[in-house]
């Protein structure tokens, strides 16, 4: 009897904020396991240890509960990527650590990631807006990272780069679900191998002098190919053979 009273008093001492976090954690599990449509408020209430009317008092509706889950996932994602970027000592490390934090978030917060990626199962304009808001948040964060390493790049191009990187991150995260052997570190290296040379080339385009025509047609000419490879022109090859 005394134990039951202590347990009961312990539950009463839980603050509203603590209770909300408890509900959100369990709701994320249920939504991730069953999907939004099949998830039942009765099941969530039972797992939390509350009555269904009390659950509605906290969040108003199942949609309101899902929105609260998405808002928490959005906040946690920004916190972990920002914390990773804060300790970077170079622009390259900044991008690398930001990407690694993104993939680790998906690894360490599987329920949150399941909510973020499974947008096709979420109906309603408000929910779609919330999901797009998370994407916009990460695009803005990525733009800020890129701006540090590419300060001369115009805003439209910067935004295009950020959109492409976030799209690649999402697809890479989905690809990892079919390849569980791919670690967050491996996924980061794959993406850096794709993105790194392009960003390096963009940076060089502002530091290298403008190209000018050779003084003589007899002078050896060089054309540049992707990733810094060079190819001699046919006219220079004929001179070499001679």
C-alpha cells in the first residue's frame, strides 16, 4: 500500500512539461511503428498511463500531437547539427561535421526520422507545411555553412547548392535504410566525395585570374576538364610529335 502511494505521489510530482515530453516520446514510437493513419490515441494514452480525454487536453487532437512531435524533431535536428558545426575549424570540416550530424540524427533518433521521412502518409496542409518548414530550416542552415566557405557566391547560387545538398542528404538517408551496413561516417564520406570537388572548383573560380587568349596561335593551349584534369589541344600534340 505504501509503495502504491509512493508511486502515485511520484506521478503527481511530474510537471506538465515533463509529462508532455513523456507523451511525445511515446507518441513518436507509436507513429513510427504504425504510421499516422493507423496510430490510435487510445494506444498512446494507455502506454503513457493517462486517460484518452486527458491526452486530448494536452494536445487537442491526434494531428496536434503529431505536429508537436514534428516540432520537437525539428528543434532537435537543428540543435545537433548546429552543435556539430560550432566546433569546426575549417569550412571543409564545417560541412563535413554538419552532414555527419544529420546522418547520426537519423541513426540515434529513429522514431523522429521515421516521422520526418514518411511525409506521404501524413495528410493535411498544416502537416505538409510543418514538414516543409523542417526542410527549409535545414536549407537555411546549410546556406549559412556554405556562405562561410564561398563568400563570393551570389545568393541564388548559394540557395541552389543548399537545396541540392539537402535533397541529396534525404535520398542518401533513405538509401541507407536498404543498406544498413552503411554507417553515418560512410554516408558522409560518400556525399563529401560528390560535393567537395564542386565546391572547391567554385571557390577557385573566384581566386584564379581571368583567362586570356594566348599571345600566339603557336603557343601550347590547355583546356580544363572536371576535377582539375587537363588535356592538351590537338595543335599542341602535333608540335610535340614534331
